[in-house]
C-alpha cells in the first residue's frame, strides 16, 4: 500500500476526531456556553448538516483540481474554522464554525477516496478505501477519548486547539507525500458521473447508510450524559468507555472487512439486527452499570461491522461515478448524523430521559434491516420486473402446432 494512502487516512483521523469528539465534550460545553445539553447536541447536527451539503457540493467544485491541491486547501480551511471555534465567544459563532468545518471535511472525504483509489491497482482498491475508513474508526478509539480527557483537565476549547494542530501536521505530510495532479488521460465529467448514479439500488443503499449510521450516532451522541446521569459512571471513566466503544468499532471494521466482499447484504443485515437488539437492551438496562459497559462494546461492534459494506457496495453499484458516488454516500452517512441526534434530543426534551435515545437507535436500526431485506429482494434475478411478453409470432406458431397435432 503506498504511503500516501496512510497519509490520507491520517487526514481522516484528525478531522474525524472533531466529528465525533463532541459526544465527550457536551456537558462541559453546555455549562460554558450557558445552554442545555440537547441544545449543545445540536452542534453535532450542525456538523452533519454541513457534511450533507458539502460532500456533493465540494466533490463537484474540486472535480477538476489536482488532488493534492484540493486536500491541502480543504485541510487549511478546516484548521481555520477550528481556530475560530476555539476562540468563539458564544454558541452562535461556534455553531457556524461547525458547519464550515463539516463542509470542508466532507469535501476532503470525497477527494480522499478518489485519491487512494487512483493510487492503487484494481485488486487493492477496496483495501485502500478500508484503510481510509479505518482512520475514522481510529478517531473514535484514540481521538475522541483523548479529546475528552483534555477537556476534563483543561476545557473543551483545548480539544479544538489540539485538533487544529493535528490537522496542520496532516497537511504538511500531505504536501510531502501525496502525489500532485491526476493520472494522464483522466478527464472527470460531472455529467458522466451523474449518469453513472442513475440506479434505484444505489439510492436504496444510501437510505440504508443513513439508517445504519443514525442508529449508531444517536446513542453515541448522548453516551457521556447517559453514562453519568443514568448508569452512575463517574466522569473519569467516561473516556475509557468511549474508547471501549471505539475498540468495539475497530473489531467491527475488521470483521466487516472480511465478510463485506462476499456477503455485503448478509453483513449489513447481521450488523443492523445486532444494533437494534443491543440498543433495545441498553434502553432497558441503562441503570445496570456492568451490563451497560458490555453493551457499549457491543454497540461499537455491531455499528461498525456494517461500515465496509456500506462504503464499498456503492462503488460496486455505480462504477461509472467514482467521485460522486462516494461523496453522496458521505452525505447519506450524515443525513443519519443530522436527523438522529435531533430525534434523540426531542426524546430527552419530551421527558423520556437519556435512555430513550437507545430506543430511537433501535427503531432506526430496524428500519435499516427493512431496507436490507428490500435490497435483497431487488437483487434477485427478475425481481420487480414484469415478465417479458412472448412475441406474437411465437404464440401463433405454438397454437398452430397444437392444432396440427
């Protein structure tokens, strides 16, 4: 695997840490900014909204750029947004910086996938995409708990400064290692990529992506508050349990990476079914600390075992749209990331408590299972298509032969 693939994954790690670290920062941010925890949770949705818009928009805007140039400028904008966020005097400015950060991070995702796919031979493309995706999983294992510890010993603003500094390191490595330019003869075309995306199965896959990630993120977004307010876990143990979730996620990525190629729909069905079950169990046993600890790991495992299949299947369904198909899938992930925390916040505000977010996760996972079953049905030969009428000449010939017999 070329070193540039790992450098691109480093960029996903640094920026992905910012995407998820707010789950461990929400209590401190809410106190500092003078807002409720559900209102602070909207900062997660703001990031997701920016990614939904930014993924396809910046994929189109940077389609003709040299890839290294696009990666560098997008990371520079991300750093600038985090510096402003760290200095933000109030909630509104921070909200805006989260949207801007997400816009450029979404653009980075689209360019990152296109970059690594172009750097390796056909047989290694899926593995290269998996390496990039592992950068995000590593962010949940290392980056998010580190940000939580930093915020507990300093402030949430220190976590923002740390992400900005790490992204600067990634930017410099990109300049030094990632090749500039495009392959000779490569002429990207927005029109050609749009034509390549005109497949109903592809859009069903995007819906499954949104349900799957929404089911994971709705519980994860409020996990710190659930652990301390309902399960009786001390604040000092929260980073450890967030890391445990990430370890489960890494195990899920490894398992899913082995099964997604041969059985993508089976992998998705098993992961989403497990996610629905474990989410429901968390809602029912949220006050039993020992059970909750085990379920945190299992939620990470079930939630991320689907990731390789979600990421790779769309490229199989639309090979003619290598840039937009990945960008649209990034948007789909963040549709779930936008809607799910909103639903979780509504459940909390309605008085159902922090454990209710796990019921929301269970419902979203069940919807994802229904989507997988539909996709399996559509994948069957001839499914959803009316039988081809027999030519009239053949009918006449058959009837004539019967009469003569």
